[in-house]
C-alpha cells in the first residue's frame, strides 16, 4: 500500500488528495498486496540472504570450524514518475466544475498506479534507454524460473505446474498468484473440477479474490494510455499478456507467465518510496486558462530473499 490516510491529513487540498489516494491504492492488485518501506533518499543498500551458516557434528575435545551466513550486497535505485493534469477552466465550467477536474485527476492517478504495476512485472533498467524500475521478470533467475514445457507455441497450464510454482517460494505459501484474465479463468475452472475446497479472501482494500490452495489469485489485465513522448498515440501495457516468446525456439511471442510472490518489508518482496506520493493542487497556472494537478512519486522495488518470488513461463492461452 503506497499511501495511507495519515498522508493526506495535512494536505493543501485534503479532499483531492483523498480521492487520488483511494484511486491509486485500488487501481491494481499489485498495490493491494505490496507493502512499502519509507526511505529518505533515492538509493537503498541492503543485504539479501545468500547461504545460511553451516552446522556440523563434533567429537569430544574438538572445536567447530567457524562459519557465518553468506549475504549478497544489493543496491536498489528509486525512480521518479508521474505527470501533470491540466484542465481548461471553461471546460470545467461547462462540465460540472471541480467534479470534472476531480474525475480527470482520478484517471491520471489510475494511470500512474497501473504504470507502476506494469513495471513491477516487466520493468528492465538494462534494456531501456530510460531509467526504469527492475521488475520481477528481470530479477528472477535460476530455479526461480520454471518452464511449463518446450512445445511450439507454449504449453497448457496444469494444477501440477501451479503446485510446483507455489513450493518454489520460501515459507509455507506465497501471498498471491498473479496471472492474466484468461489463465485466471482457467485456474478457477480447474479448481472447480477437483475436490479442493475454494474460498474468497479479502485484499487490503476489501476487494475479494478467489483462491487456489488458500492463496489469492489476482488477474492482471491490459490497459491503453496516452504516450507522453508522442501525445495522441496510445501505448498498451500488458505485462502478463500472451506476448512472451515460446520455449521451443522463441520464434513466436504467444506465451505468458504466472508469478507467485511473497511480500514482507525487509524480508521478501517490498516496495520502496522516498517521501510521500505527491499530489499537488497547483491551482490556475499564471498567464494560462488552465488549472493543474501534479502527481509525482519516487518509488522502487526490493527482493530481500532469493526465493521471494517465482515465475512459471511458457504458458499458452
């Protein structure tokens, strides 16, 4: 959860801020589950768990060979993202006044939340010309990436595959399974065809999620938004769409992934943020017939444990 009620208690426009807060927090299942650690700078250095210290037997009058845990030093860089929402004062007058502006601000906030959710999965600072958050796809390697198979065009999801994904995450269970809407429907149908008990659980903001093995199943869909670099040209964010290469020869980008994630500040997967999620009511711009709302957020991501999350890839529709 990036923002809570105390953040807007002293805001310049508390009602506007409250509206933005509720929109951001409820826009994506990612933000419904992800905790955030507050920081006071744009860089976060920490040690993630590598190897536990060893344990050995000894005989009488022998000493142990001292050894300690192996930690992996890591550095995370927070990134700034957001935007301005300008509304013509006459357009406001003709469309309900401040309510019209508030509605546009909500749309901007929703876009910002969905932008972060996209980066949570597919952000990659190495393969882009702009600074980006590194998402789970870029972070997960080795045993934390499971292949559904190597069939041309991808492989069908089975509950056995899902079970293997779940046990690849540290602890008793991951906190959530993220997948696209089509696989979300498939998992629910597969569960209904078994004798397994099903239930619904609530996220941090009251939204209900179906479960598999007691784990919430959250669907991540696609969204179209304007391209700030080329206004008027839409871009589509679809982090878990059927747009990944198959595992046969990679000739077809028709497969997708499911992610199992365990959250925890300083322990598993956690969001990072410097300062508050900034919502500034700039009022009427000097010399212009527009009122502006500025949204700004400095945030990042950290994975404190090597088995904080796992990815099952190569799945077809």
